[in-house]
């Protein structure tokens, strides 16, 4: 009988793949915390209306991809497809951003979108998201972009991704541009694909990132948003670009970058794997100055981004070197097996930075074989004789060299065998 399957598009990750995702999360979390962001745990099962209001009813995410249902009490609920809306709502409920207070928050966990599954695109995936509320200056956009650049450096992925930026301007600019764009698309409707023709009335901006070759040809000459930007937006954008240059963060301007969520205003950005086929955006975000007000709060300028952890893990050269070293405790003899639980407690207290494995099953040879299988740096052999003397035989698994040491001196002997990385 085969094992039960999860729903289609929900991946099953191996322990190695899981470790790479955890490693990415841990390093990103460390860097985010170093910028003064506080972690916040958000609901995974959310209010069914939240994303319609925040992300937009005419977006793919809400229209086609949400896992939304009514529960047994007929309450409308959904599995969260993204984190910004829930983070804003939580910050509002907790009073963290009341009266214009500023807050730097981050979160991580699973998100759900019923997209067509393919490599790098899953129906359950993990993000680390970072949101800054109450900041209207361009300095926050620079902070977020430099933070992402340092995250890649921490992960050894400094040159792996390309930063693309664009600005969506203020509400007036977007309104004027939307009208001009719609007029233009209507005038060229014959050359558009069906999907573009359908969606241009609801959301003409989304036609700009169409993949259809015919639509792309039309879009190439569409009126650019840049023509409608006011002085403030232009100055904000110019400041961000200047600061990125001074900070040594390379970027590419992409006037077609519009993002698939309606809450964005002003600067938007994506980090992409250049040349990668398929799902190549590893991190995306921007400003969303109107979202908190839309959810019923006061005017609160805000900006943020989210990183797709599975996509980062796939780019990561995650090696077993990142794992802590292993010591395998071998109990050889009746009395040694009896004493092993006490001995393991002692070892695990003395060496919290080591992985300590040992179960006493089988003879000496079988246990040493398992030590090898676990790629242990050392086997700690306790036979009945050693036990009587209060000693342990420390065997270096790389070369088989053995030495007898007192039980209390094992941690020090192992340290000599395998010094901690920062010593
Ligand atoms: P998003 O572009 O929808 O933005 O998602 C951010 C990232 O999550 C993507 O760049 C990608 O790496 C990852 N991702 C999205 N969908 C999938 C999927 N189906 N499978 C695997 N990875 C995926 C947001 O979610 C916004 N909330 C970002 C934000 C935060 N903007 C402001 N603050």
C-alpha cells in the first residue's frame, strides 16, 4: 500500500531540503533582527474578506488562487496567500501603529496559493516577510533594499540575483496613467490575447506583465507611467537610486514591473535569478502607503518585502559543513548499556553544540558502523572496563586513532579533535 498523498501541488520535502530552508530562514532572520525588526507570529487561517480588501478582488491571488471556504459555523475563512495584509491587521489590532507610531516587524511561515504547480511554484510555500509601518521617507525604501542585499551576502549568494526596481507613483499619477493605458489598450484590443482583453478593464496595469508575445508587442509602446509621475514621486525615486549607487547595490530599472497585488504605491522591486527559466523571483516588495487606511486604520505610510524560502534554498549551496559535528556514544557491555542514559545526559549537558547520538542497540561493531553512517567526527566508546575506571575511549572516526580519557574530560578532548568554527 502506498503512503497517503497530500493534495496536488503540496510538496513533500526531504530532511536535506528542509534543512536548507531552515538554514536560509535562520540566516535571513539574523540579518533582519540586526536591522531592528521584531518578530511577530501571524494567523495562518485568516478572515475570508481580508485579502479581497487588501490584495484586490481582481488579482490572480484572490480571484483564482485562494484556499477560501466556510467553516462549520458558516464563517468565511481562508488559508493566507501572503503576509502583508495579516501583518498590517495584526499591528492595528495590537495598537503597534496607532497614532502614527512606527513599527519594524517580520514574520515567517507557510503560505498557500492554488497556482499551477511547477518547479519553484508550490501550493504551500514559505516566506520570510519584513514590514515597516509609519515611514514615509525614501530612507525606508533604501533600508529595505540594502537589507535584502546583505541577506544575499550572508547566504553566500551575493551575485546570484538581480535587483529590478520601478515606481508606481502616487494615486493621481496612477489614475491618469490607468486612463491613458486603458484608452491605448482598447485602441489595440485586436492584437491582445483573450486574457489581456478580459482583464484590462478591471486591472489594466496587470496587462503590462503579460507573457503573451502579441500582447507584449502592444505593451512595448504603451504610455509609460513615468510620463505621469509628479515631482515628489520623481524625487523619491531619484533619492532611492542615488542611495543604492552609494551603497554599492546594483539595480536595473524595469518600467514594466507592476507586481500582482493591488496595494502597492510608489517604489516596487523584485530580486530575480537572471536567465532562469520559470519561477525566477526570489524576493519582492515595495511601498503600500494606503493599505492600513484601506483596512480601517489611520493614514500610515508603509513598505516591505517577502522572500520565498524554497527558491532561496534551491539557490543555496547548502553543505553538511553547516551542520554541527556529531559524536556517537557506543555502549559495549551489559553494565555500559545500563549506565548509558545517565552518561548521555552528562554528555548532552557538557556539549550542547554537538549532535550526540547513541541508543546502545547491537554490539560494538554494529554501533561503530552506525557512527560511520551518521558521519560522526568521533565515537565515544564505553565498555564495562572503561565504565569501572570512569573512562571513555574517544575514537577519531577519520583516522581510527583512539585515546582513553576521563569521563569529565571528554568535552575538552572532542574540542581538540574538532574546534568550534569561530575559535
Ligand atoms: P509576492 O511577490 O506574491 O509578494 O511573493 C513574494 C515571494 O514569495 C515571491 O517572490 C516568491 O519568491 C515567493 N512565492 C510566491 N508564491 C510562491 C509559490 N507559489 N511558490 C513558491 N514561492 C512563492 C508578497 O507576497 C508580498 N506580501 C510581499 C510584500 C511584503 N510586499 C510588501 N511587503
